[in-house]
């Protein structure tokens, strides 16, 4: 997943560069890539938090399954955070 996030960030940076009609230097491109990557990560984590919240809003009869789903989402969040932190 982290490589895919970097690709998304790089494509967005390229689009920004084209929009501006000029060429960003390597430092500017790297900083924009990082800003976009951070924004994508925050958005992904927010979406996953909302998914956990939604899972926990299930009727009481489905709470066992909802907690299992929420735990799985949280574990995936933890793995994502560890992987992304190791890239920095």
C-alpha cells in the first residue's frame, strides 16, 4: 500500500506542476509529494475510523460480529501506520 500512496502523491504533484505551467525543482516536488501523501494517509485513516464507528452502530444482536469487524479494521490501521512510519 505505501508504494501506491507514493504513486498517487507523485501523480498529483505532476498534475500540479502541469497546472502551474512550469517545472518544480526537485525539492519542491519532494515537499509537495510529502504533503499529498500525508493528506492521503490522514484521509484513509479517517475513513477507517468512520468504518469502525459504523460497525459499532449495529443492532445489539449483531454486536459480536461488529466488534470482530472493528477489531480487524483497527489491526489493519495499525499495520498501515507501522508501514508508513517506517518509510519516513
